[in-house]
C-alpha cells in the first residue's frame, strides 16, 4: 500500500498559514495582495481552473479580479489589457490562463507581463533566472510538486528521477528543480524509445503528458515515488483521471499522488504563495526607492 500524498490536505494547511499572514497586511502595508486573472474564451477546463483560483484567493484573503474576454479578442487588445494591469500599482500579480486561441502569440503575451507581476513564473526573465539559479518566481506546478515531495519526506539527493513530458509549464522546470535538489534527472517524452525501460529506472517518477492512464504497472519500479500531474477525462467513465493508471500503479509505489486532489490543489496553493511573494517584493522595492 502506497502512502498517498493529499495535495488537498497539504494545500489546505498552507492556505490557512497564508491567510493568517495576509490578515496582518492591511495594517502593515495598507492593503492585501491583488491577483488579476485573464481568461480568454470559455474552454470548460480553463473556466474551472480560473474558478478554483478565485476560490483559493478568497480563502487566503487575496483580492482576485477575474477578467473574461471573448475568444475573438485580438492580440493587440489583449496586450493593451496587460499593459493596463502592468501600470496599475494596485495589481500585484497577473495570470493569463493558457492555452490562448491560436491567433494569439502566447510567447508575446507572456513576455508582455511585467516581470515583477509574473505569478506564473513564465516570463522569459523568470525562466532564465530559474536556469541560472538566480532568485525568481517559480512556476506553480513544479513548485507544488517539490512541496509535496518535501512534505512526504522523500529524499531526492543522489536518487534517480525520471520526468515524462517536456513542457515549458511542467516538464522542463520540474526537471531543473529536481536537479537543483541533487537528483539525477532523466527527461523522457513522446519520442523516447522503450519508455517503460526508462521509467522503470525511476526512484521518483513525475508524469506530465496529458494522456489518460498512460503509465501502467509494468512501467514502474517497486517502491517508486509517483507524482501524477495529469488531469484527464477517463474515456470509459467520464470521471477525472491522471496520466498514471492509479489502480495498478498504487500497489507498486511507496508514495503516490491522487487525481483529483493531488498536484492540482498544490498548483493553486503555490499561485497564492507567488502572489504574496510578488506583493512583498513590490513593497520592498517601493520602500527601497523611498529611502
Ligand atoms: N494552463 C494550464 N496550467 C496553467 C498554469 O499553470 N498557468 C496558466 N497561466 N495557465 C495554465
């Protein structure tokens, strides 16, 4: 029987701590942190993620403004919206929910966000800082995964970590964080030959491929720590499921994350942390200017 890391419980604890911290901000700083979330279109998964972010903001005491725009918004209009939020001194964090419609250049939109308000950690300067081990805003999902591994007492130093998936949002940055924690990291992906032979080497297996129940029992080493980043609809039951076939992998794993209630809540929790971090950094920068 694997130990199941509940992202739901861990995030609830961390959010309660943040709520206590934020409660002192009005007296200390005159206001609470403010997160602006832009949602383009009405993709149901994106609507659900944005709703989750608004709900978590309320729990933590962060002000949340969700700005909805139709699928037909032009890139110029979106860039103007971001410019307005960049210039607003009372906005501390800006998040543009991805994916964006095809006619919009996602890289240009991300680069347009003021780096100091980039709560996703996706801005090119934040990405560069991560890869150079400089102070930066860490992307939420990779940060949440590391928090879960720490909370479960998983030793990373010297161990074999295999990351399946190489996205900018998860695969690449989580590989870097595992490397920084002194794991030996292998990055596998859709073109990896004999993927099972690679994943079976893993002491720690992180899967972010977006394919229902993709990792089967015979792809996992006995006693492995398994982190499932996938959020998919099971084609058979219509219920949420991960990239890992939980029923057959859980008996082999020593530690595993569930879907739902695993990595997802931790991503949102780390977004709250990042919003507070951006708020505090901006206040410090302001204070330094006034000295
Ligand atoms: N879409 C899926 N995951 C994310 C995320 O972490 N941030 C943003 N902005 N969009 C996403």
